[in-house]
């Protein structure tokens, strides 16, 4: 039986190699599926024979991965870089000047994806590590197994480490991203993020590709020979390669081994670089430059490496980055709802006309995807020309390599962070930073707009213990400030006046100023529009536990409804609302409050018949008509303007047709309302 399993596995591995690596399948999809199912079946019946590297493991598992760290056993340096042909020429000259006139050079594409190192023992994939900080990487083996192009078992039982790039084709990225409403910013981040996805079954759905570009094993002679070996070991190797040497017979040998390779004398490197730069746009994957490498392994060893990069290779980068700077520090911000945001503190750099010194890093996942640590050189962009973003690490701080980790506890209150989705949260409602942020939000422009209470003043009031929460703003005796530094009579008067004035703000403004998670301006306006026009009404409905009362509000949905119920079940929030009511703030809408609805149906008479998907009961449709100035009656007459007809409309429909009254269906009606 063992033999049978091995036989079927070998067959399937061969099929996978032809399909994924050569993009040239040798059997039909049906035949492939048949063999796949056969192996699955065998493994199910004889689990003891199921190999860790079985080709059936390509589909990934639903179990949560954990990404342990492990030390690299080969050195994973990054590349030094130049932005001009002259820079590259100088680099080549330097190598020749050191007595290496006969050096051969290889030119490869510099793929813009996620770096990976694959470790094989006796021909079997043991471990896949991300680059990490260059010394230790994350173990992402289970996810890497799902990438069809990566051989799980090699045709030879050798120990080898292979370095390469995981990437996604531009065309496939577009297709994939469309399915997810364009939530991914670029193929590189999606590739890097997928490697760290918790479920390998999800990774199996991402169209990941790989190119292998360095191999470390006993007996490797020169780089092109290694690449040729990597190909015979079934690794995908990029065909766009150039080899430059004065030795004609060597070029001829390699041409045989690596068909399609470009060759020429060393002084032709620069023409080749030019030609490849032009071809960049036509490629279906992203490259951000070319890599020029010394071919001979002995010469590589002679040249050696600095602590940052090898002296035997250099990157020719197409574009100098919009802005390059250093990550000086990361600070933790806590939002009013407890969400943790790591913020990059950068050496100030000019970009698109302004100085950038900070950029959000979103969350730990984003930092992990970038493999970002303090001291690293980074490139900065302004997304949409406005928001500064750290795009990628250009060079790690190899004197002190690290990847930034968000601390386990809140720096303001010491509470342990809780992870929810991609983000960390401080769940302590009494966290002084959350309270400070909530107050700052409450008084800000666009909310209660108490402009005399700036951030500095709020911080001062908090520090002195004069205020502890939002309602305290209204109960504090501001005359106590007299004599404090910077508080003169006039300033205190101004504060009092603007606080008093804020009591005139609408209910909608008070509500949104509370900054409840998920309940912004639009949600508040919808609540008021659909009759939940006071805190009291919302509280009462929450008490009945009838979530549909909220989730039925058009555009509201389950998530907003749940948020609302959560907020209005929270004792502290209810006390906050009571305190605000006692302070004299508006806790219910004035009659005219809520967006004015255009009176588009004025003078019209409507009749409604049949049943509707979204206006159930029909009274809801009637209400919409009346709100817009129309009249709703029961019987069709010659005076009827429209018949709103739903499913299974009966005699009224016939009568309307007879009288040539205009008939409107649900879809048309909905359109009229918007
Ligand atoms: S060679 C020590 N070759 O570029 C030299 N790197 O800045 C090993 N990269 O982290 C790297 N394409 O992820 C090499 N053809 C290529 C490459 C390549 C992309 C990436 C790699 C590395 C980064 C260096």
C-alpha cells in the first residue's frame, strides 16, 4: 500500500509541476482531479501513510496557523542600490579594478514581491521562512505549501536552501482585488499579507507565484549553473536573464543549459539594462529594478559582504523613491473607542510640497507585512496625494535589526491589550487616554464645536482633576480657573459663553459628538428619520431586545444595529446620556430636526396594491409618499396620479390599466425616493 501511495503522489507531483511551473499541463483537469481524489482517498483510509509533503496538502488547512520565529541558516542580506547607469558602471569598474577582469555578470529582474527562503532536507521541503529582520524570519511553511509552483519534494535527495520572491501577477491581482472591492493596495502587500494569513486554506485561493533566484547547496559553481540546477530541481526560474562575459565558449555552454538567456560581452550590460527597462511595462508582474550579480561563486566569496549587503551584487532601481527617510520611532495612539494605532515617527522629509514627519502604520499586521523596524530606511508616499504612508523598507538597520512589536499593555493605563480582528484594543473604559480623546472629539469642530476648549485646555483641566468626563464640562465652576496661569477673566468668560452656546446644538449633533463606535452622522440622521428621535426611544427599543427594529432601517444593517444596542445597553453610556440631559443638552430632536425631505409628491394621489419586498407592511410605502407631500387613497379613480403595484396585484391593477393610470413598480418607486 505504501508503494501505491508513493506512486500516486509522484504522479500528482509531476502533474502539478507541469501545470504550475511550466504552465503546460500534461493531463486534462478531469484526470488531474481523479488522481487527486484517489490520493485523498488513500490517505484517508491509511492516515499513517499520508506524507507531510503530500501534494494533497496544497489546498491548505482551516486550522489557525501560528507563525513561530526561526533563525536563518543562510545569510539573507538586502541589496545595495544605484539609480543610474553610471552608478552601475562604476560598480563594475570597481570589481574589475580589484583584478577581476574576467568576472562574469548576470542581470536579473528585481521582483517586487515578498522575499522567501525555502529550506529542503534530503529533497523534502522542511521550512519556509520570511526574510524577517534578516536574522530570524517567520515560519510560514503551511502557507507556502499551497503555492503550486513550489516543489514539495525534489527529484534529488539534497539539502538545499533556495531564496526567491513570492509575487502576484498584475492581471490576477486586478481580478482578485475586484472580488474584494479593491481592498488591497498593491500586489506586493497582498502577497506579503497572504504569507502571514492565519488560514492556509484561504492562502490557497490567492494566486501566488514564485521565482527562485539564489540557491545554496554543496557543489554550486556559478550563479547561472545554480539557476539551471534550480530549474532541474523543478523550481520556477525567471526566463528574463542576461549573462555577460568575455569568454565565448562559456557563453555557448550556458546558452545550451539555459535556453532563452541573453548573452554578450561585459560592455553590453548597459544596452541590456536599457532594453529591459523599456520592457518593464509589458510584464504581467511588478519589478522595481534589475539586479546585477557576479556569476562566479569563488569571486563572490572573495568580494565578501558588508554588514548590510553583498559586494558581489547591486540593484539598479528604476525610480528613485518619492521620499526616502528613516523610521526614528513608533508611538502608540489610543482612540476614544480604545483602538490602538501605531504611528511612525520619521526623520522629517519633504514630499509633494510638504514636510512629513509622521505616518500611520495601521496595526501590527501592516508592520509585519512591511517587516518594519526602528532604524530602517523606508520609502514614503502620499496616497491620494494627501495621506502619508510608509510603503516599504528600503534597507533594514542591520546594525540593530528588528521588527517593531506593539507592546502588550496600554501605555496610559496598563491594561493588557485585546486583539480583535487586525487591531489591538484597550478595553478599559476608564483609560485616561480614551477619556481625553473622547472629550477632545466631543468639543471639536464638526461636533459640539466648543472652540474655547482646545486640546491644551482640556489636558490642563484633566490634569488638575477639574473634569473627569464629558458632562463635567457643563458642571465645572470655571471661576476656579482664575489665578491659574494663562486664565484671565476674559478667557474664562469666553469659555463659559461657548459652553452655554453649545447647549443649543441639535440632538443629532449631541448624538454624533458622543463618538459611539459605528454610529456616525449618517446613522444618526437615519435613526431620526425613522422615528428614533430621542435617546429615550432608542433606549426603550434596546430594552425590548428587538434588533430588527433597528436593522430594518434602510441602509442600517445588522452591524450598525448591533453597535447601537451595545452602546445603549452599557450602564456608563446611559449615565452619560442622563448627565447630559441634566446639563441641559438636547436629548431629543426638535420637531423640524432631521433632513428636510423634498416635497416631490405634492398634489399627487397614490393608490398602493400588492405586496413588496422592502415596504412590508405597505404602510411604510404610504408613509414615504406622505412624507413627500403626496396623498394616499384606497380606490382607483380618474383622479389617481399613480398606482404603486407590487407582486400579486389584483383588481386595482386591472382598473388602473383600464383608466390609463400610470403604474409604478417597487424598483421604480425606490428610485423616485432617492
Ligand atoms: S538577490 C543578497 N535577486 O530584493 C542578495 N533579490 O533589496 C540576495 N529581490 O530582499 C537577493 N528580485 O526580496 C535578489 N532577482 C533577485 C531579486 C531580489 C527581488 C528582492 C529580495 C531582496 C531585495 C533586496
